[in-house]
């Protein structure tokens, strides 16, 4: 069996080598000729899987995407060919949630405006939006959720409209899939009109899809509204961000919010489990065996009441400033955006850091935030 896999997908060899011959490829440049003899296709969001890509293949048994979203997959076409498909919903939700939380802490430090006491609006309350809310609520931050589709589906959480969220929130974090049609389409959800409705000193974060914000409108808006601070992990026109937009953004990263070691391993592992089901074989490998051991760090939890100290602890796990600096240096280089993603030093999640308490302070909130081994 021939398994064709994106070269940037980790742990493919460890998980799939027993099932067939593995060939790794550049997912963004993948051609129909390369896919022609594949039995299994493993991709990420940079690969458009459609009739054109699969035109020469008549033997495909499984397509897997190690992503939350499926907007790069022609699901109807796969169904018409009876090709099983699986994605990995929630695989990197924790990573994205922690990325957004760390970005907020960084903004708080940069502008001497504490995160504690602010109201955060989360647009999109699926896996990643929920993960952001988990971090914020652990830290005692008031959270507003906006997700009309989940609200209509009977989700029992409390929701507000987008207009109410914009009016009340000090920080807005975007976590929606990209949809181009319908009553609740998200393409250019934040257009010129909606950007102009943001209240003074709002922080706006986008960790979902670049086109949820009209980037040209954002340039025009930021030229007039420096009070609004923006963090972008995703960009309209990826892998070619608008160069004139970058100077207006506080923290810039190349679509790597979900790039924790745990998140990427979890995505590949979920596809391994699904392929095993399709092939009717036992999935006998364990994800924990793929990951390095935990770190251990003794801290005085009493000091974590200080937001600067909490940021220092978060930076021990992931320092957002490093990726921002690299982005500004390299995004204009040929293939610079993709090279940064390919060569990204996979960060760990909070759970990889085992925190010991040297004081006698309540530590439940640190544990709820995701850190491991928090004990008195």
C-alpha cells in the first residue's frame, strides 16, 4: 500500500510505516501525477483535494487531513467516489487556545494594560474557541461567546449576538471556519463597516482563517485607528500576506497557532486511528509514546498573582516574540511563509510543564489553565 503524506506532518513514519510504503511530498505543490498511484493520502490545509487532484487516481482507499477545517476538501466529490475521509477536529484546539491566551498576555505587557479585568469576546465557540475560553476562565476573565449556529443547534451555553459582543468586549478573538454563503457567512465577517464599529482600544486576534477579516479594509482602518491593536496568525492570500499590512500588526505569525508538538502529534494520530478503522485492523500504537517527557519547573505559585510572572511562565513554554521577529524578517522571501511553517520549532503545550509550588497558595487555577503536576 502506498501512503502519500505531507512532508510537514510529524510522526507519519512512526505511526504508518507498518501499513505500507510512505512517500512524503510538498503539500502545497502536490500534483495529480504524484497522487496517481496512492492508496492513502494524508494532507494539511495547504492541499486542495478535489476532482482535479484525484483525476488520475482510481485506487484511493482513504483521505485524511490533520486539520480542524475541511474547506480545502471537496467532500461531495470524495463521497461520489466512495472514498472514506477523516479530519482531526479538536486536534490543535488546546494549542490555539494557549496561543491566543499568551498573545493577550503579551499585549497586556506591551501596553501596560492588564488582562485581568477585561472582557473577552470569542467569535466561534467550537473546539478552538472553547479552548480559549477555558484558559481565560481559569484566569478569572469574563468571556462572551458568539456562535449563532451552535446557539441554534441547542448548545446550552449562553451566547450573545456579534453586535453585542463588539459593543461589550475589550478583546475579540476569532475562531470560525470560513464560509462564503448563507446567513452566517464568515468571509469578510469583519469588513470595513464592522471594523469601524470596534470600540476604542479594542484588541483583535485572528487565529482561524485570514479572509474572516478584509485585510485591505484592515490596512485602511489601522491607518486611522492606531488605538485598536491586532494580532494575526492567519492572512488573506496566504502564503503571500499583504506587505503593507504587516507594520500595523502587533504580533505576526505564519499560521502556526496550532503548531504545538502535542497538537500536531494528535492530528496525525487521529488519522492513524481512522485509517485503522477503514482497514479493519487494530490501532496498537499509543500517542504518548511519541512525545518527549515533561519538563519540571519549581515556581512560587504565590507570585503568579503577578501577571508579569504568569507571562514569564508562559514564555517558558512558548515565546511569541520569537516567531513575530522571524516573521518580519522572512515573510517577503520567496516561499518565506511556508518555510517558516515547515521549519517551525514545535512548541509544547502548558501540560508539558510540570509546575511545583514552593508556597502554600491555592493552585487550582494553574492546573485549570493546563499546567501539569501542580501540587502543594
